[in-house]
C-alpha cells in the first residue's frame, strides 16, 4: 500500500447529514402550490372539476380530500417503485395505481358520506383522468424520493382545494344564500327584496371567479405573468 493510499484510508469518513423531514426545502413542497405553483391558477390543470363540483362547499371540500388522498398516495407509491418501472409502460403503471386508489376512495365515500357521493356523481371516478395527478407523477414522483413525493402530493392537493373551496363558498353564498348547507343570508334580507343570484349556480360563474382569482394573483405577484 502506498503512503498516499494509507493516508486516505486513515482519514475519517464524513457522514452525510440527513435532511430533516420538514426542512425548508420540504416545507416549500407544501407551500409553493398555494401561490407560485398553484395547479389550477398557474398550471391551469383540473379546471373541469373546478367548474363542476363548486356549486356548494361540502362537495368541494370532499372532492378536495379525495384528490389530495389519491395524489399523495399515488405519488408515494410511484416514488417507491419508480426504479423498477420500465420506461415504456410507466404511464400504464401510473394509471393502475391511480385507478386502484380512486376505487378505494369512491367506496369510502359511498360508505360514510353517501349523499355527497351522489352529488359528486361521476366526478370521483374522473379523478383518474385528472391532469394534476398524472402531471405530478410524471414531473415529480418519477424522479424523487418517497417522502418528498408524498409532501408534493399533499401540497398540490391543498393548493387545488383552496381554489375549489374559495369558488364554492362564493357561489353557494350568493347563489343559494347558504354556506356548507347552513343559511347565512338572513330572512329579513329576502323580505326587503333580496334574491339569490341564479347565475352563480352555473359553470360559467365558476370560470368567471377563477379568472378573477388568476387576475388578482398575477397582479399581486408580477413574476407569475406569462408563466403558463
């Protein structure tokens, strides 16, 4: 053994510092989809469900939880098995994972919140084709570790849900006079001639409201202009 090799062998090995579960970088995976990388207003994904299930807050909230669960756990599963997925069939594998989770979520909804499940109708099944989920699997889970991928799924699910619930709240209050099914417009307002705005119950109103949110968001944050 040469002197140089002996010197190298004697040098203590430097241990790699383990990244904290909620390091600054990992926290950004949850916070970024709220604003700078929101799946609806910045990536312009998941618009169809945002128009369809935001008539009331309750179905919008349940849809948020459903998408978040599918997104987080599909990200986690794909990240765990990504090295064993052949490139040519990766999308088929991703769809199988998503479909299995959607079926599970659908059965849970039917068992515990059957009335909301009926309101959501086919839109729970259509989570399988939600562009947000496929997009995150391809862009993130296929290239990153399981924990980070799980957080990315949680963050994007929350970012998606914030827009859904905000739009649903506005539509339900002004379209039906209720919030989460409870009356919020007092009766004397109706006695004075107030009427619910039926336009708010149409998908066109949802698109209009999402457009306003996008406008406000990009007016406040100039770096988001021309992002999508």
